[in-house]
C-alpha cells in the first residue's frame, strides 16, 4: 500500500522534509524492534521534534484514519514497535532532552527519547538516581520504558516504572495534550498515570515524563552463593524473602548460564554449580552489614555450597559482570536465541524450571535460565538455529508452552517485556473473553477508531477463537483445566 | 462475621440493578461515607459480608482477601509473620474494609518512602456494570499483561465496578523504628524535610504538626541507631502514637472546626497563602488544611502552586474536587467503558 501523496506532504510540512523518511533503504531501519524475527516495512517514518508537532501529527492521522506506531529506541523484545500494515511509524528519537532536574523535589523531567541510563547520569551530580534499570538501560528510552512498564534487577526493592513516575504528558489521538499525575504524589480522579504506564502505545503518545529520583545509597554489597541444585537455590530465594530481607537485587543463573557467561567475561563463577544466586544489599553501612550477615546465614542453612562476599567494589562489579553480560554470552554459544518473559509465584521456581527442562528436551532445544528470582520473573533463553528449517517455529512453540506453564501455576505471560505481537496467543490463555472485551472497551474510550498501535497487546476475540497462536496439538488444548471460551 | 464468598449474590444484585436501571450505593462498613461527592443512589449494595482472607503466603509477600475483610484483621494476620500493609491505610476505628480503602486509595505517612495503595495493588476481581465477573492483574509482583485495570480501580470510588477480591503486595516490618522530633517554625521544617529526603537516611515518615517536625527512621536496629546519632534530634518516646494518630486522623488538629482539605504538591513547595491551620505529611508533599475559606480559593491556591486540592471532609460537597475539562471528558468515557448505565456510586466521583 502506498500512502496518499497529500498525507506525506502534509507530514513534511508539519515536521520538515528532513524528518520524514519515505525511501525503502532508510525505512529498513524501522522494520522491526529487538524481536527481529518479525518484520514489516513501514509506509512512512515521521520524526517529530516538538510536542506541538506530535499533536499535529496525531490530529492528521486521526483525520486520515491513519494507523500509527510510536517508537522509541526500538529495544523492545515483544514486537510492540513492529510497524503495522498501511500505517506510519512515529519515531520519538529526536525528542531526547533532559528538560529539568529538580533536586529539591527529587524529580527529573524528560522527553521520551532520553535513554534510561542518561537519567541517572544527569541526576548523579545531585546525589540522586533513577531506580528502574532494564537490562537494555544503556540504549532503551524512557518513553519505551513507560510503554512497557519496564523493570530490571532492582525492581524487587525499588519497583517497576509505574512506581517511579509522577507525571506524564500524553497526546491523545485527537491531538489533545493531557497531563496525567501531578507534581505531588497523586492527582485527582482516576489514576490514569497507572493506566497509561504499560499500555504499549495503545492509548496515546507520551511526550514528556517526570520521574521520581532516589538518593544514591552509600553502600552496596553483593553475595554470590553457589548451589548443587536449582531446587536449593529456589528454596533459598523463598527463605530470604520470608525472613524479612528485601534485597536490592536477587538474581539466579542456572549451570548453562554460568558456563556461557564465565567463558565470555571470566567473572570467576563456579562453573560446576547447578545454580548461583547473586544477592545485592544496599543502604547505610550498618544496614548492609546487618542484612549481609542475615542473608549469609539464610543462604548457608538453605544448602549453599559456597558463599562469596565481594571484598571491594571491583569484585562486586565482577560478580555482576557475568549476569549483565548473560544475554550476549548466550549469543556466543547459539546462532539465535529467543528470550521469554514469564512471572511465577516464587514458590514454584524449582518445579517450573524442572518442567522447562522437560519441555526443552521434548522440543530438542536448549534453554538457558538467567532471571530475576526475587520477583519470580523468568527469562528462559531458548537456543535455536534460524538457518535450520522449522527451528524458529519450534522455539516459538516451546516459548508459548513455557508462558502457558507460568499461567498454570498462577503467574503471568509477561513480567516486563510486554505482550506486543509476540504473546497475543497467550493473552487468550491468561484472560477470559469478558476481560479482553473490557480491555477493548477501555482502548475505545481513548482511541475510538483503533489507530494507535493496532493489533498489539490485546488480542481480538476473533483471534482467540481461532486458537491460531494457542499451539493446539491434535485438537488438544494446552492446560485443559483452565476455563476458556 | 463468618467468612463467605458472596461474589455470585453480589453479581446477581448488579444484574437486577441493570434490569431495573437502578443505581447502587456500594457500602462496606461505611467508615468513609464522608469522602467524595454525594452519592445519588439510594439502593445499597452491601459488601461487608463478602469477607475472608483467601490466600496469604509470607514468602511470596502477597495477600489476597475479599473486599469486606477489615484492615484490622489483615494487619493482625500480617503482624504474626512480621509483615505489614506498607502504605499504612487508615482503619477509621477498625471499621475500614479492604475494598473501601482501595476504592478510596488512602495511604498513610509511610507513602513517600514505601509507596501508595495503588503501588501495592497486584490484582483484583470485580463485577463491572454489565454484571460480568472479571479478573485483572494477578498475584505476582511483575505483570504487564493487558492494561493495568487493577490500579485504575484504586481511588475510583467504586465508579468502575464492585471490588470483590483484592491481591496486594505486602512488605516485611522493619526490625526497628525510632522517631526523632525537632521544634521548628514551618518554613525551617519544610527545608529540613526536603534536605533529609534527598539523602539516603532510612526514612519511613516525615511530618510537621505546626510545632514539631517528626522524623521516623526504620530498618535494622544498628542502622536506625547510627542514623539517629548523626541526625541528632530528640527521641520522641511517643512517636509510635503520633504516627498512629496521624494515620487515623485522631490528632487534635483533625478535631478542629472547619472543612478539612487535602492538598497535594511538590514537597518543597513553600507554604501556601491560605488562612487556616496546616499539617504537613509525606515530607511536605501532602498538606492537610483546616479552613473556613471558600472552595474556590483553596482550589486556586493549590493549582497555582502546581498541585491540587480535595475537600476531604466538608459540609459542601459540590466543589470537593476539580478536574481539567479534557481529563473529565476522558474519565467519563472510561466510566462508560466499565459501567455504561452509570449504576455504581453515581455522584461519588462523577455522575
């Protein structure tokens, strides 16, 4: 489909010719996000530089009934920024200024294209930082973090994006600018701030964000505990939480992940361990000392075969180096991998990991596990070879099974990456028809013509009814005990 | 009262109300009837009987309970496992129910440091205005599947649906707590609160009652003691009572005559030029004001300072809250998406 010439010209008038991309080669850059298995060439990419331009563009799209996909840095892992057929991409990468740091009120006001890590860099001079730290924080934009309600290692103690944002300026599909939230800690009426965060670009386009900043902690300690079995590591996680400790980070790596990362960054990990836990504690020195002693004792009584305590800052960084490089490390041992993102109640950790291993064997694919154990957010990495026929499809089917397993034990199909196009099928497993219809009615309240990121995040009932992505094998539904429609 | 699941009877009542086009006033223990606009419905939908703790696992930091369960009962169970509702909701004489507290979205003194009611909301079961039983969110901390309808329910005053079951994140109780007090004038108290909150002290509350600034420290005993030594304040032996009375609105300040306003501002905002007595909570981000000034003046002063005002307890409910017209229109669309016949609590938050 080719867009009407007058529409393209109108876009050029609104944002300038240089900010409109229409040639095939340049459009290629925008054909996918970090879920690169799905690609679609957009018809047009528009790169506004001001709020007024975003407002005008949305109004134009509304008048032309033109679908659009807002895009930040494109680091999303669920295809949320995948261009839609016959639609345009609204790239927000040129809106990347830190508008203000307010040390007295401990806030930063940002344009959506500001990188996550750049916020803490800008706040550092005031002894402050922005807590949510997705693994892609060096590249991902705060606008994208808002769209996905991104998390990271420190979520267990400091919360997700939704817990750390005070105000959003949102442009509606009609081009109206709304202020959600406030300069204080709440706003009157419905909590639209909470609703907008994690809405995957379906309700409006965020053009300005005010986040909460926290004081930098004076001391941080990391413990590395090795276990002879994943079950013991899982039990240790539950014991730490039940004992009243709230670590800043509690991360688990299985043996495959330990070996892959050790070969890559040489962090000194015990490569024979079945699993390692990294437990980070922060606060005043007295708090860290007390918490470390407690954590050490709990780890010991829960079967840790070895516990190392970072003796200085460089050792602490080395402990983390492996965890932080886990994804590229796995990239070295497999030509392709598919990163999943389910959350489960922590008590099921060991059982779910065991079932993932069984599923992996069944599909004859390897799975590497490295994840946020403290909040039950799993990230199984399914290794496959994209050059082999059917390998991706097999990986995708296995991924779907893993997410359905998460739902079956009382968890969810996505903890921090979002649904995008990737998990639409599993949305039909997690939610009933009436709930999905309620989501659609809510979407309609913001966007009656369904122009904002259509086809993402919330599946149509038609799609669910077709069971198209439910991986039905020989007519047998997965988890038949779950009610469906 | 014995535990019982009244989900289906409550849904039936909603279906009958739909058939009769009869608006409903949702009532738990009615401990917060003073709050919000005047409800125009006369027919009552009772939820207090829908009570009981459905699931609680200390190692998961998650509790699920029916809406009619009292906060007092929940707090007592959590305390047995040294855990708590960290947003410190007021229990209004032990009457407040979980459903009402979430519907009102109230949070106490710990809010700036631990989070608000909505921050701890994980999932809920509701009946919408079509009489459908719906589940949103879940029982895990990280969950970004679908729109975050659970958090949207917090503070919606029941206008989007009848809350039935609610899952909340809970937190460990701190090992130790200590309150320091400083006698200061208002502007100096505000400056000190701002300075304290910018440093990594183990804070869990900061409030100023017009005479004394109180600073609550929470954490490991050694850390609390170390912070107290460095902060060099006078230890308030009745600190726990103060925070309880502040949370429950039992301090003498709350008993004075006049409308009680709740003003939300950026914490470092200088004192507003409004006549009346003011109490500062949330490190300055929440200002309680007792005044006889007209609603118009209070709303205008709060808006001019970049915040907003809500008449929390007042004789005249007509102007208790103000919304930007564009936001109001959107909120009406959202209400219609959940409750097209406007059956639930009409007038309480909006018609």
